[in-house]
């Protein structure tokens, strides 16, 4: 999995969740907020955390924003600040911008000014967004609890042509396969004899750490 550089601007619950998950998945993460307490509380969970006014172009420029692969703008409540920061990071040359919106109208405005993707946190949890950003093999990710999740993934190459019994996912990977998607067919109660084939989508449930190992296997 290639390491990327992310800047997360706005450290509310959603932004904090995105930043910590991206860092836990092995990426460089710069977290920015105007609130010193928020910046302090996340400092151990990201690469760097900085107290700065993100609506100030000079502040962003001095932080080297142009060098980041992805900017995640998670200022949702203050629409004006959200729009301003999205515009600034776009102008400063960040390649890919994801912005948080708090309404469909807000989302429309963000798309108009150059956001590549807009999320409404009620629909897109921070953890799920972070996983999707890091791995194109992760099609969906739902956090059930802080350490237990469901992931929908492209089947790893080394599973192809093998039955679930041969793979022995529970013993070897610490996860359970709860469904297999083959084209438009979904097998929601796969048996030990079911064979994983090229192009199959696997829905697995397990500990977040175990699912991360599965992500790394797929990304090789």
C-alpha cells in the first residue's frame, strides 16, 4: 500500500475520526484546527498536529499544503469557512479535495468550487471514508464498534480457486466471511465448500486490526 500525505482541516468528531484512521493505516497525516485543545488531544494519533487559522492563505502556504496528496476539509458547521478553505486548498494546488457538508445545498456549493468529493457525515462515517481513501480494494467499511468492523473487499489474489475451507479465514486471518458477491449474485451464507474466484467481492466481519491485515494482503 503506497503511503500518502493527507491534511485534515477541522478536528470535530468526524475530522478526528478520519485523521486518526488514516494515520493508523500507515499514512502521513497533518491535522489542523483553530482550537488548541483539539490539536493537543490528537497529537499522539497523527504525524503532526498544528493550531492554525485555515481561512488564512498565508498560514496554509507556510504549512506546505501544496505538497499534500489529499486535503480533507471537515469544517461543516461554518459554511463560509468551509467554502473558503476548500477554495484555498484548491488554489494552493492540492490534487484531491474531500469536503464535509452539513446539507445537500452546502454539498452543491462545495462541488461547484472544486471539491472532488463531498461527504455528509450522517451517511459517511469518518472511518469508512478514511478506508476508502487509502485502498481502492476496500469498497465499503462500516465500524460496528471501536474494534469491530465489517469490510467489503475485492478478493485477494492468493484466495482465488480455493474454497473457504482451504483458505481457513477464521484461523489464518481472524475474520469471518459473511457473504460473497459474484457479479450480481450475492451468497449471504457461504459454505466451507464455496470457491473464491477472480472478481469476487468478499464481505468480512472481524476485528479492525485483522481487517487491516486483510487490506494489506489485497494491496500487495
